[in-house]
């Protein structure tokens, strides 16, 4: 079975590592190419995008892909919508809105499975403030952080403009690659891809006099230490909600083991039944 993983996450790499050892399976992982020096998965890698829904559909056909696993980051909503559209039966249009109207299991479709880690949930001692997007998060952070103090922004190197108009607070911005967006006048950029420890995050928050943490609800263990550190220091957290799906959501598993079992079921001629 030829499997395409839409990657860019730890889970995608773990799945690729498991699939290369699976008898009779050929695995290709695709990456958007946003990160300068990406952690490469096992198996074949293609980098740079497909050129929209039509490009992805052509790729699936040319490679004879028999199953697609969307293991992109929970905030990569465009890629996920493109996957739904491209895996739908032919004749349902080359744009997500048109294709989503089709029967996802009709003739000529490609089975699509989604691997999405669960979001984080607050526990005792957490002071979380939900924001629907980054502009709302920037407003909330300003309201929560006294002038002259620090805001720790861990939402990535893009879409930082909503923070840039604030002249009164210091922004500690952490990203894997240097930000390309306009930045607030008072800022420090830290380039780091983790993994992070609670001790390290606590030291960082203290060193920059941080009073508010801003994060996407990415979920997972790799970047959770900042939330533990914020709780320990009694700091509020502005949590940016995951984007809502704009169409049908494919069968979704929260972990690699579930997707592996579903792929084995598919290879044996069954259906990729979603978890109970
Ligand atoms: N968004 C985040 O916060 C975040 C965080 C960590 C990692 N990532 C990873 O970074 C990548 C880009 O994220 P994004 O939010 O910019 O995506 P996006 O907005 O959903 O997608 C924009 C375009 O990037 C290309 N693309 C995205 N993911 C791809 C993949 N896995 N393989 C091939 N092409 C891909 C596609 O280009 P074409 O239309 O040309 O095919 C897509 O239309 C994803 O792989 C994601 O898993 C994202």
C-alpha cells in the first residue's frame, strides 16, 4: 500500500518511522517547506507544496497513492481542507468548497485519515483566557499585562502584526526560524525548536519579566512545559483556539497507534473506521 503522510509534526514523523517497517507499505511524507532546516522523517520526503487541490489530486494519481494521512499541525487548516477536497471522488471540483459536497467514499476517492493530537485542557491552578484568533489574543494579552512588563508570544514567526502596535510592553517572541512579520518596537526574538523543560521555561519567563503567555492550542507533550511554568509562576495564559473545520472532518485518531491499526485494516481490504 502506498501511503502519503501530510507532515510537519512530531506525530507525522513517528507515523513515518512506524510505516517504513511495515511490510508491503511505501511511505512518502510531504512538508510545506516553511522551516529552513526541517526534522526529516523516515522514508521518502517531498517538500514544497502541491499547488492547491488540483496539484495534490494529480500527485495522488501520478503516485498511485492508496491512503492519505493528514498529520499536519492542528492550525494548518488550509492543507487539511485541500486534503479533503483532493481525496474526494473526481468531478467534485478543484476547490475545497465544491469538492466537500461530494461523497467522500465514492468511486475514485482516496481514503483520508486524520491524525490530530488532542488540545490542551486547563487544570487546577491554571488561569487561561481563550482567544478565537491572534488579533483577539493580542488584545487580551494587552489587557492582562501591565505596561512595562513582558508578554511571551509562542505562536510562531508569522501573523505577529497584531502585537506590533503595542509600544508599552516588551515582547519575547520564540520561533523556529526568524520572524518575517512586522514586530513590536520592544522585542526580543529567541530562536529555538525545543524540546523544552519546565525549569528552562520558568527561567526564561523570569529573566524577561513575563506576565502573560500567549500560545496556540497546539496540544502535545513537546511544548507543554511553558504551560506548567506559567501555572507555577501564577501567570495568565492566552490560549488561541484551533481553527474550526470549514467542511466535513475525516475520520480522526488522536495517536499514531490508532492510525496504524486503521491503515492495517485498509490494507486488508476493510474500511478506515473511525475510533469509537
Ligand atoms: N500552522 C502552524 O501553527 C504550524 C505549527 C507547526 C507546524 N506546522 C506545519 O507547517 C506546515 C505549514 O503549516 P501552515 O499552517 O502554513 O499550512 P496551511 O496554511 O494549512 O497550508 C498552506 C499551504 O502550505 C502547503 N502545505 C501545508 N502543509 C503542507 C504539507 N504537509 N505538505 C505539503 N504542502 C503543505 C500547501 O500548499 P499547496 O496549496 O501548494 O499544496 C497549503 O495550501 C504544515 O505542514 C504544518 O503541519 C504548522
